[in-house]
C-alpha cells in the first residue's frame, strides 16, 4: 500500500504570489484549515515544499 500525505492549509493565501496560489489550488486547498490526502509522489512533495510556510504536512498510511 502506497503512503499518503495529509496536507492542511494553516496560513492564508491572501497577499501571496500567484504562483503560490496556483500550487495550493492544484493540491485542492481552497480555504483555511482544509485538509486533503494526496498520494506521496515526488510531484506532490515538490508542491508541498514550495508552499511549506503555508501548509502542515503529515505522513499517513
């Protein structure tokens, strides 16, 4: 079974660059405290690293 990442938006995207907003929308995060579970792939890890100051990432199984 592949591992998954639980990603929660903990800081607002208001006033952030458009690139950050697009990354968050691409992950499915549209509002504060929303949590999504995504497959643990290099692409998703890269997206999470780009906005690491805005999200909380937890590994789940």
